[in-house]
């Protein structure tokens, strides 16, 4: 049988571990990564995480390597399409690799809309909610109308400490 790309489901949070073990077994592996900003101890920090949580791509010979892949540390199973493992087309891997050529992918944050309810996630107004009014031209700052200030106080603050309220 031919060597093909397959999507391998990993245990939660073990994508890197599974990839490290599959590298020794498979003909090739691919773990696309992305940059994200997450809150840790009230601070927004950059982190590198898998683009597809709980998945890694592996290129291997199904007949020769399937059982070994399924029993690799960190692996749950090979994704199936019916009763057969699902082959991932080569063009998908090539496209993803091209997108990751400069390092982890950065997915742009969705722009805030005028009138949208936002929450402050840092600084002196942390946990306050307000209404997004506008971006300040030429800077990374935004203007919001804080609802906790009675009639509302217009405040200018860094854009990276404001997010859409959930």
C-alpha cells in the first residue's frame, strides 16, 4: 500500500508528545501551530498552541505502520471515514505548510463593532464592562463608554486589554 497522510487524534494536550513519538515511526509528521493571546494571572500573554487541538498529521504506510501509530504514546486513534482510515489529500498538507512557513500562524482578532458590549481584561478598569465607541486613529488604543460610571465615562485605553463581552 502507498504511503499517505492521515489525521491522528491525540489525547488532550498531548499533540506535541504524540508528534515527537510519531516522528520516529512515520515517514513524516506535521503539527501546525498558531500564536494566541491568553490570560494568565490577569495578564494577556502570547502562547504557541496547536492549530487543531487534539490532532496531528502523520504520513505512513497503512499496512506497515497502522498498529504502531495507534499504540504510540499520546495517540488516541487514526481518524476514520466509515470503516477505513481517512486519507488527507497532499494538497491540504502543502497548503498548511506554506501558511506555517514563517512560523506559527497568527489569526487576526475579530474587530470590535461600534456599539458592541466589551469587557476590560487588564489595567485599573479590569472586569468593567462598557460600550465600544471607536479606535483612536494611528494607535493601538480604543475609546469605550464605561457603563459602571453612572451616566457613562468615555475612556481611552490600550486595545489589547479590551475584548468582546460574552
